[in-house]
C-alpha cells in the first residue's frame, strides 16, 4: 500500500491558481481527510514562489499562545503562513482580518478547518471579501489510483505534471460528461463485482487504507469519538456528545434514502428537534450530507424531501460492522452504499474543476426517481442512475427520458452499471460502466 504522504491531491492546481489572486484561502473538509499533508506538500512544492511557514492549532502550545496573546501571535506571523485547524482559535479571526488589510497581497494566508463555514461565523464575518473557499474531501479513486508522487525535495512534495496525471482534471469523467466527450465505443472495461464492495467498505480516508476490517472499524469509531470530544464541544453548545456515535450508527442504515426525521428520532427515542440539531451538526462537520430534491417549474409534481448521504462510505460501513463480504451479500444495502459512493466520487471531481456544480436527486409523486442530478451553472444538467447489475434494460432509462423531454439544457442521461461496455440507449442516453468513473478518458 502506498504511503499516504505520496498520494497526489488533485486540488493542488486549483489552490495554486486561487492563491495567485486571493489573499486568503480556506480549505475545509473532514478531520483526517489529508488537509495537513496536502498543505505541507503545497508548502514544499511552492517554496521558491512563496515561503509558507506552517502553524497547527492541534498543537496545545500554539493554541495557548494564540489564545492568551492573540495580538502578539498575529503580529509575529510571517508574510506567508499556513494556519491549520483555525476553527479552534476564534480569538484571532478579527486580528487576521486587520493583518490582511494592512498587507493585502495574493496568497497571504492558507487556512484549514474541519467544519463548514456556518460553524465559524466569526471567521466568515471577519473575512468577507477577503477569503475564498475550497473543499478537500477524503481521497477519491482517481487519487488512490494515480501514480505516487516522486520524492524530490521532501517526502511531502507532490508530483510534477510529468510524474502523474493529477493535473489532468480536464480529462476526468465528470468533465467529459459535461463536455459531451463520452461516446458509445467498443472499448471493454473491467467488471467490478465484489471488488466494488471492497472499494465502498474501504472509503477514502487516508489513514485506514490498507488496514484490515477490524482495525478499520476501531479507527473510525475512535475518529468519531475524537471529533465528538474536540470539535463538537469547541464549536457548539451540544452537551450529550455521547449520542453522536449512536446517531451515526442509526443514520448509516439510511444512506441514500429520503431523509425522514421521525424515523431517526424514534430509533433513538429523541425529539425531532434534537435529532435535527444533531444531523445539522454532523453535516457541518462533513460526516453527513443532505442532497436536496431537484425541481423546476415544468416538473411541479416533484417531492421536497432531501436524501441523506454519508460523506464517506468507509465510515458508514464501519458503524454498521460491514465487511465487504457482508455488504456484497446484502444487495439492497449494497445498492444504497454504491449510490452514496458514486455521488461522493462525483462531488470530489467537481471540487477540482472550474465552474459551479450543484447536486440533487429527483423524485416525483408518480414514483419517478433519479438518483443524481448534477447542474452546472451556465451549461446544463446531467442526470445519473446507479445500478449494481451487470446488465442494463430499456426500462432503466424511463425516468431519465422524462427529464430529458422536460429540460431545455439537458446534456446527458446516464445509467452507471457494473458492466463492460458503453452503449447508447437513445438520444443523449448512455449506459456507462461504473469503472469509467475513475478512468482518465480523452473521449
């Protein structure tokens, strides 16, 4: 198994471009998703352009300095600095604003945080008009499968464009979908079979990669325990943090299903308001995500309920004690987990690309459903159904056809399946092997 430090992160080029014009960039994402390693890679790779100095607020002495004497801490910062886990020291937010205003040059600060900006309102308020946002998720299949970085300057140095495909974001599956570069061809792709269950159970967090099942379960449960003790207590007024692991265990069985607050509340004998507060918190900590329903004026019969998804299927499977054999045998749960897995792979790809992508699902009162609807500003809509079967039927496209016929800027309707061939099923309708999700394709 590769050393985690050597995985190329495809966000590298977007961060470099953003720092060429923005004074402050906040990289947010789950704890242990690789933000620290990524920043150290970027620091080493760019030392000839900007000599960033690294500070982490996971270090108690750094937190103590910044908390007890925030003015002095900010004054002693170098011209270019990386401040890791900045959500832990709200006392410096306003002072950082003043410092940036006094020396407003591109690339001044790289901040990282393990919470959505909605939990860091003081930072958001202080940095209005000064800060831009990027998201770093757990490793994607593209990153896990890319050539490891060549060790040049340090072991943390990322690859150059000649070492790896990590800069070729223009040839990613999602980019090709919207650019209409995926066509019906004779190329044969590998069926995944039980290997797909292995990928789902492993997830994308760097540290558990390569661990056996029992060790992976221990890691994920400890991870949630640490998150509950540290971030939840630091960022919220929620007191009963011991309920968080129980809630995650219950919610894991609902991934990729319509969000039903009453079902979750009854399972834990808690009020709807309490469950809603906890679910929102887990969303803001990048554990869970809501996917809203897609609705346009000509499709008025759509329902309004969002879908609940986990940000990482490895975490969800660990809390259900699912190894890959158990998941593979439970076909219904396997289908739900694969839908979440595919969604998160697409969200990760969107975070590396230019443009704004919005993710939805579709469900109407006539029982029409589409797993994933992706809208790109100024370009159009792609709709995706996820199947774990090795065959595709005409009936798999009936709801995609409905959306195609009601949407002017409809780009493609896709059924992702565990097959070998890309096939056309009508105008703008394709069946595509799931394995193409992480292939670099030029056509």
